[in-house]
């Protein structure tokens, strides 16, 4: 049939022209990418076949495979170019570039696209400036008492498990970190450790993260118009609705967000009786920022509350559980931490003050070594808004996704020596730190768009771990070689925080 031959010829010609046009418009980009290393790619697919089993465990192995090539490594996911960075010096250039402030598309899946975690660079700058005081040194000194009070509840609740067989303590730790976040960031005392809200909140968060992980590891779900037809989308809407109705609304009501958004009162004059200005917490700084932007709807606050809870709680809980697990695996390190605690805070019920926490130098080394081996965020992804010149040989082109392999850099034997996979807090002795590139260790990212809660995380971790160690001795049958690690949205230890505790 003549019309069929004509149609087929037309379609083939159109495809060929489209391919040539696509290659022509990307010739400059491809020339820059051609200077980079990487395995041979397949026509059309590129390196997508390397990710066809996109599971958390497989992703970790795939990134390890690419990290064996000289950095930067060019990875093609079909027609979409990605550049993987596994070198600290190159990482420093990238993270300090003004052309690398935008997060990758996957961050938008969390539905907090206009918050600190995933806002575009131009929007993020104003937010970061407005919210910085809520995690600054002035307010952190006031958080220490809150951390101690919440940890006192935790250690008391742990008494029922003393002297009993090993169990997973993750949810106990997570409810405590959740309690701390609501009290410090929002000024809300919800008693998450003792009320049903704590269990309900964790159940909702875990279910939500599973839905997000399912989308993250299913490339076909990336387009929004396809994802909206899936069961995952319906589940996501339901989880968000329940969370907002049961938890987020309580925060908004308790701190009178709507009233503060509409008031014309200047909140800069909030002072104590002495006339000394009281530092403002996250929700207070956020309300001031939204008012300045002309935002008067309480709905604008919801994503920021969700971001703070989801981003802060799971990462904090996983990190603290990892620290406790490392201490349980290494009794000699645990004993040294305990002796340091007894020197700094001799009384078992004594609060660990902000100043005391600063003096727990060996415990800080333990925290850092744990975050080196088990960073809560194993990799990051950004999109370039312009070219980034790495060095004389390599330039990362605009509109390219950059993958930063934190997990691989933290375990690179060229940086950390032949025993890079071993737990050794001495890696963070001052002399050893001075020998390494500063971007060899970046559990909280680095550069202008680093994590706003870095100091918060160190302080809360020290106080919680210290509070537990002063009352309990930690033991576990797990060893480093038995840990089952996977890299998804966050790093996950499949074994859990499996330990036994006993009174000291």
C-alpha cells in the first residue's frame, strides 16, 4: 500500500531529523562531557542498564562501580547526562559554585519544593538568611536543657529493657528526637515519647518514606502525569492528609501561626525582663519571613513544618542509632567515652550543658567517625544552572545533574588509608584531620548550601548519647562485617539498632 510506505518514510525521516537536531543542539555539552571518564555506553540507553535493578542495595553497588573510574565520571541515563564526583577537590569547586545551588528533580517528590531542602537557588537564599538564627549558637545554648529533659524521659523508659535480650532501639530513639524537634523548632511540647501521637507520627513517616522510595527507584514514575495514575500517589495523598490533620494542624494551632501571619506587631521586640533579646526558634523566624514575603495563609507554613520534621527527625535518629551501635560494637571506645563523660559531668543526673558538650572531644570524634562510615545522606544531587569549570581538563556543562558520592568519598582508601572501612575515631585527631582535604568529610554537605542544622545535630547527638552512656552499658552481637547497608533516600542499616543494655 503506497500510503503505508509514504507514512513509514515520513516517520523514519522525522526520527532521523530529530536525532540529528538533538545531537546538534547538544554538541557543545557533549564535547565537555567527552573529556570525562566512564564505562562504554549503549546506544539510546546510555548507562541506564546499570540501574535496571534500582533498589537501595543495588544503588550502593552501582555507585561503587562508577567510583572506580577517575573523577569526574560521565553517566548517561538514556539521553540525560549526569556527572558523578568522587574527588574532594572537585567537590569543593562544585559545592562553592553559584551555578550549583539548585537541587535535582528527585527532591521535588517530597512535596516541599519551596522549602530549604529543595527550593530553587534564588528562593533558597532568602529563606536561609531568614532562618539561620533559628539554628545559631545563641539559641542552641537554650536548646541544651530541652535536649536533656527529653533524654531523661528516654533513659527512664529504657529501664524496662535493661538486662534483657537484644532488641531494635530505633523507634525509642526516633520518638525522642521527634520530641526534641517539636519542642525546639516549634516550641510545642507534645510528649511524643509517652503519647500515642509519637507512635502515630512515626508510623506515618515510615509509610510516607516507603512511598517516596518507591517513586525514587522507579524511573517510570518520575513524570508527574504518569505518577498521578498510580496507587502510590493515592497513598501519598492519604498519608499527607492524615499527617496534616493529626500533627501539623496541632503545631499551627498551638503556636497561633495564622494570628501571627496577620498581625502587624513587630516581633523584633521580643525580650526578657532583663531587656536581653530572646533568640527566635524556627517557626518564629519562618513566620517573620513569610510576613515579609506578603504571605498570609497558614497553608504556606505546612510544607516548612513537614520539611523540618521529615528531614530532621529521620536523619537525627538514624545517626544517633548508628553511634550507639558503633559504641556497642567497640567496648574499648565506649569505655573511653564513658570516662570522658565522668570527667566532664561527674554526676549521673547532671545536665550536659552546651559548654559541657563542647568539652566532650573524644565523643565528638566518635560521632564524626560514625558519620564518616554511615552518613545519613549517602549521596546528593544538584542541577547546574551554568557551566562549572572543575580544572584545566574538565568543565561540567549547564543543565546537567551532578551526583556527589559522599559514601564513596568517606570510604576511599586513597584518602582514609587501607583500613578505610574500619571504625577508628583517631581518624579525627587534629593531626590526622590536618593531613586531609577538608571536603574529604562532608556528612552535612558543605559550601553555601550546607545543612542548616549541623551544630544542632552535633549537640543533640552528644547529649543523647552521653545521657544513655552514663546510665547504661551497650552490647551487641553484631559486627562491622555483618552490617547490611543500603543507600536509598537515606542510608539504612537493615539490621536496625540491635543492642542489649544493662545498668552501670
